[in-house]
């Protein structure tokens, strides 16, 4: 009876985690299927093998084998790795627990709760990471940071050069930055572009035309007829 309760609790936990938390936030149906399948598969394997007395070594072995499978499959994001191992942990807790009690139930609730909070959209919501390719080779780190700040119009936290190509005149850079608040991106980019002018580069402004409109019209008419316009 305890095993049936643990199985039911595991199914509730993995459904809440994958369907109730992950899918509404990230919208990847394929990984929902993967989380459910991995969880139920690990649960079934641990229930069968756990009764043969192999103990905790089974859990560690399953973690290692499934980690190798993940690394050989299609690459997934780091936050999706966390969901992946949470699905494994839920299946192992339910499958290897000797009896239903507060400890396995509390651990499973803790796993789900941690991901609910840690992956909340409101947590570090403006922190971003992007891999940019610039159309010129920039070796100086300060110049590179200024160029990226002018391009993104955001506060730059760190800049790491991944590839510097002087032959093709390109720079690939990994940027960690804070996305600007709505409505402030254009202002930030305008300030970054105006910085050189403020440093001493005068802006050239063409003088406005002072020719009256009537003289312009007369000049156009004279040009058409071939007669010089009256002065």
C-alpha cells in the first residue's frame, strides 16, 4: 500500500512540475514528454531493482547512465537540465523509499518548490546573456565594452571575447547584460552614440536655407524655359 501511495505522489509531483510549471513558462512539448518518460522509467526501474537489495548504488548508477544519455543527445539549456534531474530525483525518491512517510513526501515537495521559485520569471527578469558577432575586430577590452553597450543600449555586466578574427574583421563576444526598462532603450543608445561628440568631436550641421519660396519657384520656371530668372 505504501508503494502505491509513493507512486501516486510521484505522478502528481512530476505532472505538476512538467505540465503545471515547466510548460507554461517555456512551451517545449518535447521536453514535457521527456520529463514524464524519464521519471516514470526511473520509478519503474528503481521499484523493481530496489527490491533486490542493490541499495543506494542503484540510484547513483541511474544518475550516471542517464547523464551520459543526455550529454549524447540534443543540447538543452541549463535550466532544462535542472528540470531533467528533478524528474530523475522524484522517480528515485519514490522508487527507493522503503515506506510512505513525511521524509519522501517532504523531499519531493522540496524538489518541486525549489524549481517553482528558482525558475520564476520575476527572478532576475532583466538579466540577459547573448553571443554577438561584431562586424569588426576589436582587441581592446574597453573599446569592445563601449561598442557592445552602444549596440545593445543596456548596462553591461561582463564581456568575454570568444573569437577575434583579424582576417575577416569580426569579433564574437559573449555578453552578460541587464536589459533596459521599457522606453529607455532608445535613450541609452542615443547617449552612447552622442558620447564621442561630447568628448570633443564637433557635430556638423548644415545651415538652413534662407531663399524665399517665391524665388525658388521662379528659378525652377526659368530653368524649364531656358530664360534666366529675374533678380
